[in-house]
C-alpha cells in the first residue's frame, strides 16, 4: 500500500530515540548531505513507516519497501515522502527481506500516475538487527543489480538501512560507485 505524503509542519509522532542520534530534523524532514552535492530530505511520515519496522526483539523479521518522492532543482535536492511497508507476499526472515517485484512495480506506477508524474521511484529501504547498520555483501550486490536494471531517469538511487538506533543512507549514481550520505548537522 502506498503511504500518503506527510502533512507540512513540525515533526509529530517521531520517536525521539530515532532522531536524536541520527540527524537534524528541519520542519518535517530528516536531512542528509549528498556526496556529489545537494541534499536529501526524508519526510516524517516515511520515517515513521521505516521506524515502525525496526528489529527490536530477537524474533523480529527484516522488513523493507520502496522509496518514492520528488527531485527539486534539477535533482540536487531530493525529498523522499513515501516509504512503503512490507507486503503480504514479501519474503521475510531474521536476516533477509525480498520484496515481490510485481507488487512494488504496481505501487511505483500507481503513485506516479496519482501524482501527475511528479512522484518517482528513488530506491529501497530495509532493516537490520544492528544498532548502527552496515550493508552486507548481499546488500551491496542487490543494490548493484537494482542500479543496473531499474528504469530511472534521474541518474541516482538511494538505499536506506534502518538499524535499532541509527538510520544510514547510501546513494549510487549512474556509472559511479556507492557513497554514504552524511547526516546534516543539528541546527
């Protein structure tokens, strides 16, 4: 199911434990500096979806979904305003998550059409049972496969791993490698 865009205004309902250690929150966005210049903002609603699936217990399964949003100023500024939740057909274990591609594609297309072509596919997110998550070899291989096979015109994709305490963001660009986005400094 596609989550609606967040309301504008101050952040409400975000667990302080998620934001206090991970980034500054400007209005309703968690901000990251992109390695090649520009910024990435993650809307409060998208953060809540990802945060709600953290693996806080020994039996919690990995979760994930797709990231949708908009580019601003020729792609230098990007806002992720939708993070989809895991679906019934997704495969989930303690250490892996595999989303049904067909369902994900249907969500991407529905969101694009509903937004008049403004909301686009920006990448993927998933959880790890780590306080400060790092990508596994499988994560890196999967991201490389997505980056080389997905249809995207803006030249970059984001991959987010949500840990128990921190959230980390990586970006891949067409023809380039993988780089980690830097959290914006608190104001």
